[in-house]
């Protein structure tokens, strides 16, 4: 997604269907309620029990607004309740 800014969270968790659905529901809320978001997606990565959430933004302001949003705080709380580790990344120029 060229030209977009990206924020990401990597985390380790024993994923089950219910937990994955809860994460996906929050990501849908981000996409519905955040101006400037192009897409948010959850994917598994090569390491066992490792997952990544990436959100792509049309502009820096929209991404920064997301960082203080209720949806992000809910997502972080959910991930922290079961994850062994959470790593945040941001293409913030």
C-alpha cells in the first residue's frame, strides 16, 4: 500500500476463535470510526503463536488520532490480558 503510513503491533498469544473474533471486531470498529484509515488487518507470522496487526493510514494526523482512541485502548487492554509480549511499530515521520 504505497504512499500510506503504517502502524503495527506484534504480539504472542495462544489464539483461539473467540479471541480472534474479539480482535477482529475491534479492528472493524477502527475501520468504521477512524477517518483516514485505509485498512487494518490481523495476520499470523512465522514464529509459533506470533501475530501482527497492521493498520494503514492516509495521513499522519489520522494515525495520531488513532493512538488516543478508545478502540486502540480497548485493543491494547484485550491483547495485554492474554499476550506474553506486545511490540509496537510506527512509520511516524
